[in-house]
C-alpha cells in the first residue's frame, strides 16, 4: 500500500485482548470493552481494530495524500 511517498506491507489483523474488560486493581470483569467495540468494528466474524504493517519504503506522508493499494 502506498501512503504519500511511503510504501507499507500490510499484514495480519491486530487481535483485541480480553484484559481490556478487567478492572486493573481487582482483575475482575468491569466493562464489556470488546462487546462495545464489536457494535461498530466487527466485520463478519472478526473484530477488526487495526493491522500490523512494515515499512517497505520510507517516505513523507501528509494529510490529504493519496492512498493506493498496490499489487502483491
């Protein structure tokens, strides 16, 4: 994928962790974080939050730059 002058290789989806649903002091569930995210981020059976990516070619990226999907 080309973003401005940079090219990045997009990899796997970033999984979400159940730890975000737990109270940090007690370790007990205190908020349905993943359920809330799923109401607007779920695509088919996946809870999409982001992707891993590597920079293949560094470059400047500016607001408004085009984003182009490149052939594999």
